[in-house]
C-alpha cells in the first residue's frame, strides 16, 4: 500500500504563521522536503501581496525550487491573473479553492460560491490549454467557522459542479480542523460518487486532535494524496491558539509503522520540522521531533 | 454505538507530572470528572510512597471520592500489601500491571515478568475472594523503550497466562506512545483469541500523535473501555518533552462527532482539563480547550 504526501508547509503552513520569512528560507524548506523524498509540493500562492504578505515572493520562490528530481509544484490561484502569474512562474499544477459555505467564501475570497465556481471553470480551462494540471480544493468541507455544520449533500453538489471543468484532482479540506473519521469516509464516498475516476486528496488540520485519525480514514478510503506540513506549522486564523496542518513527520511515522509506503524519509523530515520551527521562532506542533522515533 | 471512558488523570496522569498536588486537588479532579459523567476512574495507586510520592495519599483520596453515583474506582496495586491497602480503602477494582518485556519489568517494577505474573495471580485470587474486580494491564504491549519491538505473539502469550487467573478485564497499554492503528487491530484480535469473553480496555498515549487514531481503531475493534486523562496530562518518563495520555475532552469530541456515545459531557471535561492544567502550572496537551468545540 502506498500514498503520496503533498508538502504544504511552504504555502498553507507559512501563510498562517505570523513571522514573515525571507525567500531564501522558503526555498530551503522546499529543498529540504525534496531531499527528504517529497515529490509533490504546494510551493506558493499567486494572490494579491497586500492580502497575503507571506506569499508576495511567489515568483522568486518558484524561480529557485529544485527542478531536477521530478517534483510537481503546485501554485494556489484564485483568478485569471493569478493563473497567468503561476503559468509564467513555471508551476506544474494550479490549485483553486472553492469554499463550501457562502459566509466563508465572502469573508475569505470576497466572492460568492457561484463566482468562485466560475473562476474555477475559467482557471481549469486555461490550465488545460497550457498543459498545467488543474486541481480544486473544496474547503471547509467538514465544517464552517461561520455557518457551522456543512452537509455531505452540499459537498456532493459542489463536487458535481467542479467536476464539469475536468479537474485532475479534487481535494477535500478540513480547513478549521473539526472533522472526524466517519465524515472522511462519508465525504470521500460522496465525491467519488459524482466524480468517478478523479484523483482525490485530503487536507487535514489537527486543531482538535482528530487530524491523524482522519488521515488514517482517508488512507482506508483509498485517497491518493494527503497534505501535511513539516513541523505541523500553519495555525488557524479562526482559532488563534490552535495547531496547524497535520505534521509531515508525524504522518510519515504513522504511515511507516502501518506499512503504508510514502517514499519520505522520516529522519530528514523530522529535522526539517525542527529547523522550520527555529526559523519561525516557535515550538512546532509536531511531536516526533520531541519524542524521537521508534524503534530508536 | 457506545464506549466507556475510564478517567486515568488522577493516577497515570498525575503520577507522571512533576508538581505534587494536595489531596484536596486530586479529590476535586475526581469530583469534576464524575460530575461530567465519567463512571469509571483510576483513582490512585497503592504503591510505596518513596517510589511514587504523588500517590502517597492513596487512602486519603479514596476516603473522599464521591460514592453516591455508581462510579467504579480502580486502585493500581503491584503486590499483596498493595492489594490489602486498596481493599481496606474501599476500591471497586484493582489493576495490576504486567510489563511485556524483561528489561522494562526490571526497571519499572524491580521484578521479572514471571514474578509479576505470579503477583497478578495472587492479587486476582485475593480480589475474587474479596468481591473486588481484578483487571490486568499488559504494558508496553506496542513497543518497549529498552527492547524496541514487541511481537504480537509475545502479547498473545502473556494474555494466555494472565487469563488463567480470571481477570474481569485485560487492558492493552501503549505505555510509551509508539503504537499505530494496525497494531491495535492485531493485538486486540490476538488477545480476544486467547481470552474470549473477557472485557478489553485500551490505554493510549499521544506521544507521537498516533493516540487518537489508535482510539478510533480500538472502537472499531469493539473494545469496551478507553482510558483517557483530563487535559491529556501525564507526560512520559522516557521522553521528557512528550505529551501524556490521550485527553478525555479531545477523545469525547472525536467520539461525539462520530456518533459513539460516552455519557461524558464535553464542556465539563474541557473545563476540567483547563483547570487541572492551572493546578499543575502547565499548558495541557489537550487541544479542545484552546480551539473550542464545534459547532460552537
């Protein structure tokens, strides 16, 4: 059994950390993840630098990432302008985010869900023309900080809409870390139902200590890719003291011991998690760097 | 679907915390857990006060626990003398620990595994005579800090030995927090195989962020009881910076959202977790108190 790990520390991780890092440190983070065996990286976001200052150097980061090891780099984009920047910067994949609820969509992207579906459709079309893989994330699919519960039917309907534009992949994101394994099983089945044959990715935050159990459920449900961030960096803008993404090293430990191959070197990623914490001046949420691996 | 939660904060939790608490605080912890719906509590240990100073007031704690709500109190004992103290103090259950490896057994209990099996047999016999439920924990069943891997065959053999004395329950403990869900499934099956009809309990530490995924696997495997500590207090003497038991409030959140009934009130236990952290002067590992419940 095997699964692909997508390292999202450089984008989702750093975007939610207060400390602004120099481009060089971001590039080193990517280099270290790649040296540790990661083959898919969410490298940056092509969004307005005033809205997301941490991503203002998107072009500079992409210009310096290692290009000789078959790694696929994802750039997050929200509109045509972002797509064009990402394409010029040489991304392998673009990812667009569609929020599952109206309130979150307005607050996060300043547009209705319907408008974000149109933006996704436009981006997917441009990407297909340009030979770039387009993927779409259904965010807050497990719950919304403003509207509360999100029904599986809502997620299924959104998946049915986004699949019309031919995504290379659909990602289900528990953006605020409220989901549980039974939801993972249910939502993966709902999306598969309306998007047969489309690759699935899951994105979990460990905000309430359910993230790793959700990852196990996603593996059992047969998703192809799991997002994780070195050190578990990321935080959550809607829960100030909360932890971030599930940590790459803790996920790799879990999967290694379960006999699920990831191709990622545990020691390298544990060291990378500790290192990025030092750069950010934080104690990372990942536990492996503190507890040590097993057997030693 | 339902499961019993056993609150182990007063014993396994506090025993591994540096700050010695007054008896009154320990009793308040138990009172709060019981008020929050917990119906089984590992209250204290009847061991030598010089070896475990935090448990020196075992009799005083037991004399003050709430007795009018059908709660079952467990006292940990390691020998006849401990059993006699526990019986006089009015425990409902005694729990004896058998370590899965020789090195850990010598270091932790100062005796061979064979000697601890004899002690268990004696304690079980005394308990049956006294009308006290005897349970036995197979500790380090998922891995040993000294010997490394522990084979499922070893755990099965130990379960075969302990079942001869008629345990009311067998507990499988991941004492150092190295286990993963596939091990939970395998070990539960191995023990059931040699101890059909005996109630099973699982005890997880979240040392490497696998504890909650293990809890979900244990529920799926049909175990009757899960241990947890308010706030996730406990630490680990073999990994100084590591987190402790899985936290009662985080476990209840996870199970509530999965539709598994526990009878425990999430808000009460989250408040109790924060409170015990204040008493110990630590930031507890539980995340629910920081992130808040969902939906709000």
